[in-house]
C-alpha cells in the first residue's frame, strides 16, 4: 500500500517536472527565438529578409558597413555612449560616497530618489527633459541634449553598483593609510579607488551598454541626428531590410560582449591578482639568490 | 636593523618644551562624546623607549587614549605633546606616530612588500632607501620570504607581523598597538608576545600597547596604566601594580585577590567585621579606623596547628589540583566571597585540605595591602 503510494507520488513528481521543463523551454523560446531569427535572416541571401532561406551570405553586412548613413549613426552612437559613460561614471561614483558614508538625514530617501530614474518610464524622462530644454532654456536639440538625457537614466545604475561595493569597504583601511601619512587625496588614489575600481569599471560598462541601445529618451532629445537605434527605427518604417538585420545583429553582439565584460570585471580582476600572487614568489626567490 | 627613533622626523623646527626623557605627554587631556565623558582629564607621561601598556576592561577609555595619541580622535580639552612638539591639533597623517590595528587593516590589493613600503611611498622616501628599509623591516618580523604574497594568503599571526613591519618601517617616535593580539588563539598569542618584546628590544622605539588582558600586559610591559571608567587608577611596573595595587579595582583586575573589610581598634589591633584579629602592618598608625585588606591567594598560609595567633577559620569548599599549584576555596565567616588560596606543587598534601574539613589560615602582615582607608 505504502509502496504503491510512493510510486504514485514519484510518477506525479515526474509529470510535474516534465511539465515545468516544457514551460521553461517555451519561455526561453518566447524570449530568444525572435532574436535568433533576426540573426539568422541577416545571413540569408533572400533580399526580403525573411523565409525561405535561399542561401548564405555576408552581403548584407558588407552593404551595412559601407552605408554612410549607418556609418554616421554608429559614430553618433559611440560618441553619445562615450560621453554618457564618462558623465554617469564620474557623477555616479561621486554620488555613491555620501550616500553610503555620510550621516545625512533621510539618507535612505535621498538614495531611493536618486535611483528612481531607473523606474521612471523613458517616455516621461524624454518628454520632461524636452520641455525643460526647449521651453525653459530655449536650447537647440542636439547630440549634447541626448547625452544629458541618457546620463539621467544611466547614472543611477552606476550609483547602485559603486554604492554596493562601498558598503563592503573597510574604512579602517583608510584610517591605516592616514596613519601611514596619506592625506585625503592619496587615500583616494592609492587605497579607495584601486579597491572599488572593479565596481567603477562595471558601472561604466553598464552605462555604455545602456546608452548604446537607448531609444525613447534619445528620440525626444537628439533633434536631427541619428543614433543607431533611431536609424534602425526609421528604416523599419518602410519594411525590414536584411541590412537592418545585419546592423541589429552587430548591435546585439556589441551590447552583449560589453555587458558580459561588466559582469565579469570583478571576477577577472580577482583572478588576475591571484595569478600574479602565485607567479611572483618564484621571481623574488630568483632575485634573492 | 631599524634604527631607534632618535629624533623627530620634523627635526630642528619644534622648540623643546618638555623634558626629552618623555616621548609622550598628555596634559589634562579629556574626551567627551555627545555629553558623556569617555575620558576624564588625565595626565600621563610615557618615557623614551619604554613598552607602555594601557590596561583595562572594555569601555574604560584605553582605546580612546590611544586614538587621541594617534590623532584619530580629537581631544575635548588638554594638550598632547609628542617628542616635545604639541600635536593636539595635528591630523594623524602628519604625526610621527604609527599604529598596529586590532584587525591589522592590511591593504588587500597590495603585496606584503607594498604594504610595508606604503608609508615610505607616502613620505617620498627615495626608491633605493625605501627598498632597503622595507627589506630590513621584513627581516625584523621574519617575513622576508613572504614579500610577494598578498595579505589574504597569510595566516593571522603573519598578518599581524606585517602590520608591525608596516608601522615600524617609518621609524615612528611611538608605535601604537591596539589589542594587536586579540584576534589570535592563545598559543599564537603567547608566541607573539615574546616576538613583540624582542622587536621592541631590537628597535628601541617607544611602544604603547592597549589590552584588556592583564596577563598580556604583565608579560610585556615595562610600565602599566590600569584604567577604569575613563580614569587612570594606577601607573606602575607590573610588580608594583601586582604587589601594591592602589585601589580595589586594580587589585581585582590584575590577578586574583581576597578582600577583608577590617576595623582598627584603639589598641592597634586590626579586626575583621566578625571581630577576629588579623595581621596588618598598618595597625600602629592611628589615622584610620576602617579599611579593606587585600591579600593575594599565594600569600595565604595554612596554620600548622589550631589556635595559632591571628588566624581565621573556614571550611574548605573546593580544592583543585591545577598542575603547578593547588587552588583552595575556603568559606569564611569574615568575608562574603570565598577566600582563595594557592599552594605550589608539593608544598602540602592534598588530603589535609579535604573538602568540608575546617582549616585555619593567616598571612604575613607585610602581605596585606591596606585599601580604602577611612577615618572614624
């Protein structure tokens, strides 16, 4: 009786597990099949950028790379991304210090509100900044206004990453450095920055990828220029060309590799240090001999 | 070897305002944190080259005192003089003082060598000299082979020695040590006590050591300041503090002690609260009437025969053989806590001190320290 029961339970468990597995596969497919198809079509010789697959080619990549509009959009995208990265890394890192270390009243509230732009829809940020720039300051929309808009959105990510690293920072190290004769600047230069460095780099890479494929805020604020996402958008209005597929594939590859780098930076730094540490005692023994 | 810190590194400038025999002088230094007094105004002089220990329970102000000398805490009042220079308002990075922290605070991203060389780099010591001094410092703490390791790869004891080397390489006027052995296990702690004492002899720098462990203080210090609730209770050599404690707190904190509340009668006899006469060298002086007698356990002697002069009686509660000595606890009508006595190994047969047997005991008059003298 009991054994039979156990059998039933085991069978039931198997069915549930198989069901959950199938569900997981479905979700994965839902998330990734469209992207996979887009990548697939970018290598398809068929000039309508869809099934059937009539042959394999790199022609669309050639076409995309020699299209001066695309070249221009890539250049704009990179320029914007670099500027956004610089601004949000410096501002975000600087902001993380008082948020973690000061005894400001309402520190929790200040921190929450500073990281709020992550939750605010890009549409709102875009519209708000548009009216702020044009109505209030009579600014001409340009690459620079787009940079500011994206920085509003990207900075909180840097704050989050750097702040969480700073939380775990042993302040006694700074006291020790001070005891050994380091003034504020030297403490920052030799102790604090090297130790939070991986987090700052990770934050910068996040900002870079966020900027690279940011669309809504940029659309409102960039005026007559095109970043890559905006160029793609204007192209697909007239139907999806294989060329767009190729550009999108390259954009995905770039974003993915940068975000992977961002996630891997702390680990890579740690590994490199350990490697150095185990490699060097040998050399010192050589020196001593 | 690292040379003794002879002169301040800011040599020549500061006028000598005090006796050069004292490396550190605290004059009326106090500290309040938001209205509560962490340190009552205190005066303290620490001599050139001595191993000085601040001893006390947690919260007694010993770490605050150390932090005041190091410059990590600002004094509420008073002045701090290091090597004749008033440093009361000088920030830590400009003081000729280095610290070994309890948790070592080694820089995790730097090798042992770079950790040790950090202070020299900050004060722009030329590369060649820095290399030599770093090597000497590592030699001093016997870590030459670990120069290229990172702190995380070292044991606790090794990290502690790196911290000592990192501080001493700067040739400070004073080395401050904030419970540097607290995080280590007992055996290692004993080893490092010996090691630290050797390093102190080798470099001759003034050491100021903070601990709550009286045994550690006794083992290493030339002089000890016993602190309690923001005040210094007594300053003296370990022997002085053990043999002649100036207060009940000191007697209780340093070693074990028995206390007897006594009264002095008109005829000069000193009696316990229960009326039994006891030995006391202060019976002849007439300017007191009540006091507490402190007698160390090893000064308690058992009477050879009943009815010996000036003996107390009691019942043995426990007798524990502890190897080199036997410890006996005696319930005695004249004290509240049991009287503790220790007998060296082989001095007496254990059977004679069986539990529940009645014994009489006494002590030599000069072994009783008179505390808390009161007039009638």
